[in-house]
C-alpha cells in the first residue's frame, strides 16, 4: 500500500500490543467483511509474534520502534493514512472486541452525514453488549462530564471503534492525546466545531489474552482523562511545534 | 539556628561539587546545569551572609532567618522541577514524533522494496 486508491478511499487501522492470539482472526474478519479495503496493523512494539501473524493474515504492518501507548500508536496510523491520501479511516481494536460486520455502517454514516467522526456505540440500542461494573460507572460519569462540553449527549465515549474523515484526520495527525485518546479526542474535535455521530455496534469479549485494566489503573484513567479533558478545553493552540504529538 | 545555616552551606557546596563533577563526566549537559549551579551558589551565598538574610527576613515578615533561607531554597527548587517537567514533556513529544516518523519511513521503504 503506497497511496490511497480512489477519492473515497478507506483504510482500516488496528492498533495492537501483544495480540498474537487475536490479531490474525481480527484481520481475517475485516478482510472478509470489507474485502477491498487495506488493513494496517500498527504494532506498539509487541514482544510476541503479533507482526508475523498480522502479515500472514494479509495486513500491512507499521511497526513502532518502541512502545508509545495507545494514543501514540493510533496517531501513527492517522499520520500515515493522511500522508497516503486516505479520505476515511476506521479504527478497530486488535483484541477482537469489535465486530468487523459493523465497519460498513460506520463508513456509510461518515459518508452520508459528512460529520467528522462516527463512534461505534454499544448503547445506542440494546444489543446484548455488556461492560464490567466499574467501566459502566466510568462511562456514565464521563457521559455526564461531556454532555455540557460537547453540547449533545454521547452514549459510548470510551468506544475505540471509531471512524474519521479526512478533516478529522488532518487534526489528529497534528494533535492527538497520547495515553487514553477516546474521550479527549472528542474534546479536540469539539474545539474545532467538528461534528460526531454514533451508530449502534455489537462488541464481543476479547478473543485472546487478558485485559490489563486493574482497579488502580481505572482510577488513574479517570483522573488522567478528566485532567486531559479540562486541559483540552483551556488549551492555547499558539504556534505549533514541528511534529508535535499532541 | 546558625548551625542550620552551616548545614545549608555544606549542602550547597556538595550540590555544587556534584554538578561540576557531573559536567566534567558529561553526565549532564551545560544548558541543564546552569540552573543547578545558580541555585547552589545562591544558597551558599545566602547561608554565609547573615545580614542579607536578616534583611530579607525583616522585609518578608518571616519569623526567622533559617526559615527564610529554606523558603527561598524550596521555591527555587520548585521552579526548577517545573522547568524540568516542561523540558521532559517537550522531549517526550519529540520522541513520539520521531518514533512515528521512523516507523512511517521504514514502512514506505519496505513498500517500495516490495514493488
């Protein structure tokens, strides 16, 4: 994959860290449901065979030289997509929780509404997806925090199943939260008066491996994201430093 | 109370020596050593010149001179730590941008080689 092919070209990006057990199936599912769309796995310096398995399944791989965290990893994909001329990018997590059958719906909503971001949401309509109790509480808390900031409700602010168009891609290539990007990215878009929509999606338990989220990390997550949200509200754009991560 | 000032003076000399040795061994860059050197020299001068310290104490209304010295020292170090946090944040941003750029260039080289 050297350049985007066509004016409406879509790229699916899959950030992955040590997802050897799941990444092959994730890539195969994407290729099955959106056959002509290139799939780019961004490897955040995995210590297992993630890169080899992803390539064997038919994905292109962007291997990072050292661990950047989820935001840095996703932003690398956005930057490459922007440079290669893609019009739309949809992010799918590498652990198999996102259902590739929902990709066409996200793309269709991006195209039909012209909004800058479409979030695959578990809560737009009842579809059997469930979250843990702590995560559920966190989601409700951030819904309340974000409602006045965004000026409209967002039902699933922590969803990583997200599609963006080229306008958002341009912004995210320059400035993107490094650690826990989902919620802060919404505020980044709001600062530019960009629009987002949600479409119902189904999410599954991860295909392999274990989540690294612990109660302590959850608390750190809440504090970190809250701070990030308020910093983004107050942020002075000033003169951008070249290549700044955001 | 004078003994506290003597301890501070000794600590300043130790800090000064540490910074100079680190500079000589190239463990710290000159631009990052300047603020440490200035802080150490300021601490040393204040702890050795009681009249100046007493004048600052009277002017600020702090109860006694050693406390004034520690307040000044604490403030200087807080400012320095903040400055270093800013520098570290810049370095982190640069590091992320470089890692992404290298990955993208490697990706494109690989793509061209495969064609």
